[in-house]
C-alpha cells in the first residue's frame, strides 16, 4: 500500500477511457479504425481554428494572457454579459473539478444522476462530500421531481447533465424553475451543457435568465464536442461575477493553454464552419436513429452528438464484434445498461460504415 494517500482517494474510481485507435489496430491486426466511442467531433479541427493554432505554437513560451481575456470577452458577448461572468478551464472536466473545490467540504451532500457523466461523483467524493445518486426515470431521462425528493438541508451541489451523457435525453425544462426555488440557500445547481449546441435551444432551460436573476446556477460548456477541440482542452463556465471571483481564486492562474485558446477564439469570431458541420451531424443523428430502428434496435431521442440504442443482445458482445471490424463504440454496461450502446456521430461516411458494421454483427447474433 502506498503511504500518505488521502482516505477520500481510496473511495474514488479511476477513469477508464475507451480503447485508443492504436490499441485497437494493434490488438485486432487492423490498418484503420473508426472511433465513435468518445463523442469527439470527426470533422474537426476546423480550418478556422487550425490556422490560428498553428501560428500559436511559436508563442508557446509565453503565458496565454491575451487570448485568455479575449475568449472570455467573446463568450460574454455571445451570452449577453461582460467577461466577469465567464471563466475558463482546461476542458469542462477541469471546470467541474474546480467548481467542486470551490464549493464542497466534508459533510456536504451532492446529488448526481446515477446514469450520467462519471466525473461528478468522483470529484465530489474526493472533496469529502456524500454522494446521493438518483436513477434516471423509465424514459432514460433526468427527472427533477425525483431530484427534488433527494434535497436535504445539507445538499450543496446538484449536478445535472443536459443533454445527458450517455442517454442523450433532456430534462423537462418546465420543472427547472420550481426545482431551483426548492434548493436550500447554500445549494448550487451545476448544469453541464457539454452537448447543448446539438440541441434546439428552445428545448433547454434559459439558464442565463436564472444566472442573471442571481439564482445559484452555474452553467458549464466545452469546446471539445461541437467545436471539435477535444485535444485543445478548453471549457468554460458562466455564473455570477461573485461566484466567478471565488472560482478564479481556487483554480490555477492560467488554467487554459495557448493553442486551445487560439482555436477557441478563432471559432468564436467565426462560427460558420461549426454551424455547417454541426447541422450535418444533427441531420445524420436523426438518420442513424431511423436506420438503427429499421434494423430492429430500440432507439431513444437524442439531443447530443451520439445515439443511445438497445438491442436484444449483450452490448459488450456487440461492442467486441464491432471492434473486430475496427469500429469503436461505447457499450453502456458500466451504467447498468447491459443491452444498450452509445455511438458517436462521425462523418457521414463513418456513420454509414458503422451502420453496415452493426448490420453484419446483428445478423451473426440471430
Ligand atoms: C465530454 C464531456 C465533458 C468534458 O469535456 P472536456 O471539455 O473535454 O473536459 C463534460 N461533460 C460531459 C457530459 C461530457 O460528455
């Protein structure tokens, strides 16, 4: 046993990522693979961002002051606030972690959706909080009425993923306001909107309205999915300037890198490419949903850049057979969904190859 490790760390689970492309190629003797297991954007990096990022490499010896401020200003403009309402992190994951550090102490309770992004649970445990898990409802959706029942005077954070990963579902936006009002005074709602850009904004709660009204709401976004910069590691939060001030006090000074920042700034100045390919991915998501349904899979409405679906067979077995064909997807057994899989929307070409692959796999299972 290693000495000196915090007792809270013993309760944490290490993040297990999906297999990398190189691993799959080596293991299965393949010359190419399609990676649709991590919800990355296969059309990225966008040309708009790529040029600026290349130019930025030559300035990597200098701290990223200029673009750090510039990105906050651009995000503020987009959201109708000044830059004091925005802060950054190296990926939304880091933003979530710093929020946990800012708010949580021993004895606090947090509420998390049981079938959702795993990080909420782990970063809460490491801060000494007690984690209350609330299962999704029968339609694989986070139900705020169920969450309301789990609120106690000790609840400090309610972590919500909307649209939810891995199910693609969205909360009933009409239940949002009464939930916020039911939260105890010191409790914060942290809304992870990593996939919001893939969803019609009318279907999501108007988070900015709640934040501007001074409610305890923190909104989190990432450049990893819609904007195609997963390796650039840029995430951000929007909250009241008072909260942002504490977040900035707790997080490290320059918690975003020059190259990612240069890409993000370029994309905020010109979203044309993102919009063009974003629309295409949304179109392909609906197409894939229909095609999988035709193959006899049970598909669920998705508002993200992936499709969540169920077959009559073991998802891990299907995942394994797809790997043999060089197609990486995410079987959802880790969330207790033994027959469900999550497949990210790739390029149209890749989506077609995935469909052909799963068609063949399903035939061998019959
Ligand atoms: C991918 C993802 C993130 C993390 O994004 P990064 O910015 O790459 O850290 C956060 N939340 C959810 C729900 C995600 O799926």
